[in-house]
């Protein structure tokens, strides 16, 4: 696992999930780029299959973000491959997923499709840390449409202390593992393979 990436499963976060709050960090420093789309370095790896909806992922020093941080908030699949691909696609030599920016480098493992209710544009974006346990750290102010939401406790994992705390999370996208889980996935239309439940289907 890259040193810049922290992954925690929902089971370890159940006690703190969904706690949105406004804090004194409303007076924190302003940043630009919160909410901009981002793709983490994991997706440049041809053997990286999928993020899991049970995980929280944070990539720091992200070149995709002016904030320096890409948040993957309980997301399934790959940002760069909305409809995923199956073993059958790979066996037939018709992969649907490729390394971002390279149509010549296919992903060589199956990829889960994105969830309809938690597509990448809703839960994968540039964010910043707006609160935390370190009184000497600098915290950002969340823009309108985002809530300063507690995501990570310091569980003593490598790198977790510097990342523990709250982040700017899009309104109405907080994840609660105790609530009914999304069960609809993005699928192509049976009659029109160029369209699907989550928009156009890229040609293989």
C-alpha cells in the first residue's frame, strides 16, 4: 500500500460514521478545488481491480487536486470504468477498462461496476481536512454544499495520526454502515449497448 494512502474498512469506523458537524474550523483557511473530480494513483495499476463500498480511501499529495487530497468515500469500482468488466470480457479479449489516459493499456482483472447511488461524481473528489485532534494543524473551511464530517479516528495505523479527523464531504452523501446499503449497480441497456443505467457506455 502506498504510504500516501490510508484505507479503513467500515467495520472499524462504525462508531464514527455519519457524524457531520459544524466546528470552529468554519473560520479555517479557504482552499480552492474542493469537489473537483480526481483519480487516485491506484487506477494507474493494470492489476488494481476495484475500490469497495466498505472502505474509506484518502490519497495525500494527489497531483489531481489543488487541495492535495483525493477522497474516495465508500465507493465501489474504478472511477475510470463506470460499468466495470467481467472475467468473460477478459476471456473474450474485449476488456472494457483501461489505465486512465491510455486506451492501449487494459486492466487485466475483473472490475466491479459502480453503484448507481454512489457514483464517482458523488463520492470521489478533491477534499481537505477541516478538523482534527492536532491543535497546531491547519484546517480548511468547507465551501457551501459540504459538511465538515468526521471520517477517521486515530487507530494507530501507519500514517493515520496525520490523517485523523474530519473532511469536507458533499451534503447528502454521508455513509452510514447501519443504514440499508445501495444495491443497484450501473448496467448497460439490454437493447442499446451504447447506453446504460448510469449514462453512455464507452465502446470497448
